[in-house]
C-alpha cells in the first residue's frame, strides 16, 4: 500500500511532541465528586488478549478503590479503529476511557488513509499500562529451534504461513522474514485468541504472539516458544533466547506492543491526573505487579500524562522509519 508522504510523517511526529493538548487537558474543572457513576473502558480487541486482561485487572482495582463499577466494553475490529472511534465520540467527562495501543495511537495514522478518528485531536494521554514482547511460537510438535524453523522455511519457499495479530507484530514478523532471508506468507489475525487457534490447528506454521496469551499454552505444552523478540529479560522463561541470538541476526531489535489509557479530548485535567495517580497507586502494590508478571504481562512504572505524550512522539518517529523500510504494510 502507498505510504504516507515523508513530510506528513515528520509533521505528525513533531506535533505529537509539541502540541500542548497532549501535555495537559483543559484546566477549568476539577475532579471533586468524580466518579459518581460507573466508568466505561473500551477495549478495541476481543476478550482474552493482553489488552483485555490488563484492563480488566486494573479496572477491578479502580472499582474496588473508588466504589464505582468499571465496565469493560470490547469493540474489536479495524485494527482498533472501531473501538477508538466509539471512544472519540464519547463525552469528555471521564466516564469513558480507551485502552489504546501503539496500533491505535501511532501505527494507524501512518498507514491508514481514512481513519475514523484522529489520535492527536481526539484523545488526551493518561498513562502507559504495559509493554509486552512478542514470542516466536510453534505448535508443541513443531521445530525445536529458530534455526530449524528457518531451515524448514528455506526448504519450502512460499509454503509456510506466519501468523501475527497487531500491526506492530506484523511489522516485526516481516522484519524477521526479511532478515532471515525466508519467503513465508504473512497471515493477519484480529487478536491473540485467533492466533492460538490457528497455531494449534496447524493453519499457520509459526506465529508472533504476545507473552500474556502464549504463556499458558507454553506451560501446557500446546505451544513451543522458540525465542523472545526482545533483548529484555523475561523472568517467567529465563532460558528463552532472544530472537537476534537464536537466529544469529544481530540487526533484529524488539517487536513489542504497548497498552495505555487515554481519554476523549477535553476531559478535565484534574480527572486525567486522578486516574493517573490511581493507576500509579495500583502499580505500587507488589501483589498486583507480581500477578501481572506471573501471567506474562510486564508492569511498568506508571508514566505521567506528559511522559506518555513524549513517548507517543518518539514512537511515531521510530515506527515511521520501520514502515518506510518495510514498504508493504497492509491493513485488513
């Protein structure tokens, strides 16, 4: 597909870092009395994936601490655009939030011509929730190592199917295939649950899947993890090699997905700050962070809205380069 012009990509990256709308929301209201009714968090993915899991865990704690129900609403499709559009159209009163992803806030604007939302104008950042890494996985009876997988792919050019869900995972998969010199077919999926079904059914030969979804399947023997697409530690599987080492491809970096909370533009700054401070408090609870780590979801230090805004800007610059190098990114 045709990529966005370079000047547009650069402009988006600069605007994300400089526009004060990202740094703070309007200041005219405070958070006194908030919340006094249920809060809705839209998750733009089906139930069961890492975005859904962490949002439900954090939402449950918010509900317990604030004494109000937190309702998780799954609106999958359109590479998160359907859920994002619904959140963008909601009232800016703090009672609708979006569990946004890098796909939502960074990738979609770089590869989609007619998005039904504008991440820059329609949302204000609250805080990052997690940054997961992708694992290279096969069925339990599949290849034992990355080198075996590469050898199989080279012996069967164009015949192996490679599954991936989010756009960032698809980009990572394409980077791996290019670096390894293998001709494989990329099969896109809407979420991790579909990837798992396809791997187990043999519809795809290998996949890039999230740590949170993969871990139970690995522990049960249904999945075999060949490598982590990251150089970060993964304490649950301490002996799992990084893909760059396992494939002897040092140019490979990281394929990860981040998940965060954002609110409709115009949400009062005091409410944004209250939500951020609540998430920070939740993440200061060792029991909570331990639980997340045990299910393969890294718990990050809760970033401030301003820090998250700057992070979005840097991510836009990084991914614009990756997309231009890939050249064949498609939305389905």
